[in-house]
């Protein structure tokens, strides 16, 4: 067993920034657990940048308004205000930590533009912003004496009162979190990591629930699934954001073509050469919020029976394109596309989960001692549709606030909780997994089902059909999980399937179309549902 003060699950921007802030304010020992190599995270692939009000041509009110408009009536305005007003300071924190952002010729931060923003406010490092943020945070962690980072360690379950040896003393409400069961992927053993003060859930997104996604393989909704199983409240899971433009090419695995490309003047055309956005959003055109652009592309493809649309920036000077989008330029070149001359074939893909584990404004969940931050959460800032580049910002602003809350409240935390004894992981009687092919097949089946039936356009009929199938798959997986020694593929499949079911159940609860959730049988938003989050909680 490992014993520590703070257990952080995940090494993306949320987990790393949180750990650094806690270490700055206290002498606490912090263990960061991450399931693959340390930089592997959604953060590492972020392209466009971080939205923030950085000069006198912009204002907080404008950024707040843009966020609320994109969120289609479901944002929590208090959370949005916090996000926007504390953003510039968090960008400064990154700069102080050594993050190198792109500057213009006058030496000021270069501010890009993206869909739904009424000003240039995207702070970025060319089209490799996430990589640079991850680099700078990891290098600050590497030399920190209070922080230990363990790679190839997979969080299996949160430890709560249910795993107390003295079950009689178990509290009912609120449930307390004491740590997590962690699988050491090299040894195959599951151990307890005991956190005396708090656990931070920062496990990121859920893109792998879908067949086509911009997210890397780690994004398997582990945090939402673990949180839900432990009794955490989850919310607004129906709002899955589909990014309108990912590269359509054999083997490209939904590589993202950043919204910044449209921000720089990129034009969308169908294969007949028509600039179709004029039909869907005549004023904002290519820079309408993502839900509108993704739906427009989807409609265009279905209507015309085509496989992709074209995104063209070849009218910009070649040098400018290569300088601002080196990553996209190089990647497309590998597929025989010279973006300085050719249009880019693009299709939408699952990109971001707006819902998640519900937190308050300082990252607290409904479980005592369990914080959450980053993409795994629902803080209220995104509502029914996230505004571009607001998520890296959310991960920084709310992890900073959680670190403050945690270190400020240390003196009032009950000391007896630190002595609670927990039941060890017991896998006696289980067998080694033999049916690998079944696991791979099930994963693919869930992803295909979600892509076909729970995508950009939904209907009650399709949702119910997918719910029935997912329930069956989920029951099979649970049975398999109980009799088999755990492995990463099995644990991920279990989490993906549960998250898929929760997405479908949330979608079925929302009997209207709003933001990212478009239902053919309820094509309009319903004002009565406008302010209601979709909440799910397991009885434990
Ligand atoms: P992540 O960065 O995903 O980190 C999660 C961490 O948890 C990872 O280290 C992972 O390995 C670990 N983990 C997960 N499950 C477990 C487990 N069971 N056990 C142990 N460890 C676990 N947002 C913007 O604001 N601007 C952008 O320009 C932008 N571009 C994007 C481009 C792409 C291609 C993608 C995929 C996303 C983009 N986003 C962007 C979204 C943004 O990157 C993410 O929302 C944000 O980085 C999430 O940070 P996070 O720390 O919450 O999660
Ligand atoms: C992008 O670069 O288009 C991604 C931005 C985001 O997801 O916020």
C-alpha cells in the first residue's frame, strides 16, 4: 500500500496544475497516478489554444456573453464569470512556469480567433499549444521534492466508506473518499493508494466512447465511470461536442484540423464547390459555434451522399500557413495534401464531453474529500455546448481554486478519517482473461453503436435501441469483470460501456433540442427545460 497526503488521478493540465498549486501552498506529499506515459493526455494534443481576455480591445463581459451564447441557456453564469475573470491570471501563472506562447512582431501575445468568439482572444503556441503546456507543467513537476509521479498505473475504483474494514462506522452521507485501488500495469497487481487528505479526480475526457474521435486512446471516461460507481453526482452527459473538422484520410485517425484554421480565414465547401455555411448561419458562416458547424456538415453530407467536405485556406500566403500551422501542415503532407495549395478533406468527430462529475466553484464533489477538475467535470461553464478553447482555461482556473480550497480547509478536516482501514483488493478465485477477442469486439461494438445512434443527430427510437444493447453488453462485461483478473483493456471497456449508457440515459431524459443535443423528435428547445441540468446518481 502507498500512503500519501494527496492522490491526484491524471497528468493532464488539470491534475498537474493542481498538484503544483497544492505544493506551492503546503508541505503536503502528493502522488500523481497516470495510466500511460506522463504526457499522454488530451492536453498534449490541444491545438488552438486558451481563450482569455488579454487586451484593451476585449472585455470580460464580451467573453462571458460569447460563452453563454454558445452554452445555449444552460451555463451557470456564476461559474462562467469565475472562468473568465480569473483566466488572465492563470495564463500569467503558466508564463511564470515557463510556458512559451507565440508572440506577434510587437512582442505582445499573439491572439487567435475561433468560432463563437467575438474578439481575438486565443493565447496559443502555434498549433501545438497543449504540447507546450504539458511540457512546461511536467518540467516543473519533475524537480519538485513533494511530488511523485507514477506512470503506467491505472485507477480502478475510488475507495469510499464501502471499502472500510469497520463497516459499522461507515458514514452514509456524505460518503467519504479515502484513496483508490490502483493497477500497476507492469506487475499486474492492484494496490491501495491511501490519500490522507484528499483525492483529485483529473482523468479527462470520454472521446473513446465513440468510433471516430480526436481524443487519444487514454480518453476512456474512467473518471466519470469511477465517480458514478462511487456515488458521485454526474451531470449533462448528453452534451458531447463533435468537432466539425478532422482530417478525412485513410489512417489519419480523426486528426484535428484546428478551429484556428477557420479563424484565420478557412472556408468550408461541399464537393460541388459551394460555400454551404451561408445556408446554415449566414452571418457567422464558418465561425459559428461548433454545434452549428458540425450539424451543417452532417446535414450536407447526408443530403448530398458525400463522405467529406473541404476546408480551404490555400488563399492565404503559403509562408503564413506554414508558420502558424506547422503541425497541421506536416500531418496533411504525410497524406499527400499540401494545405498551401489543396483544400483539406474534413469530417466531424467526437471531441469533448461538456458534462461530467458535478462540482461546485472550488472543485468539490458531493463525496467528502473528493475533488474533481478538468474535462472529467461539470462545473457549469459549458452548458449545452462549450465555446472553443474554454476547456484548457477551465482546467487551470478550477484546479487552482480547488488547490486553494484544499489547503485553506486542512485544519478543519477530521483527523480520524486518516486512520480508517480499508479492505485490500482480493482477486483470489479469479482467472486470467482468455477471451481477448471478445473484449476487442465489445469495445468496437459500443463505439460503433454510439457513433451510429448517439451522434450529432439523435432520436428517441435510436436512443432506446442503443440503451437496450448497451445494457446487455454492460451486464456481460460486469460478469466477466467479476471472474477475471483485471487488465487495462477490460477496465477501459467496462468504463466506456458504463459511460455510454449514462450518455444515452441523459440524452433520453432531455426531451428537447439544445446546443449539442439535437433530437429529431423534439427539434426545438423547450424553455421549461432551459435551466435544468440532467443529473444522474447511483444509489450506493
Ligand atoms: P487530460 O489532459 O486528458 O488528462 C487526463 C489524464 O488522466 C491523462 O494523463 C490520462 O492518462 C489520465 N487518466 C485517465 N484515466 C486514468 C485512470 N483510470 N488511471 C490513471 N490515469 C488516468 N481545449 C482547449 O481549450 N483548447 C484547445 O485548443 C483544445 N484543442 C484540443 C485538441 C484535441 C485534439 C483534443 C483531444 C482536445 C482539445 N481540447 C482543447 C480539449 C482539452 O485539451 C481538454 O479538455 C483538456 O486538456 C483536458 O485536460 P484534463 O487535464 O482534464 O484531461
Ligand atoms: C481546436 O483547435 O479547434 C480545438 C479547440 C478546442 O477544442 O477548444
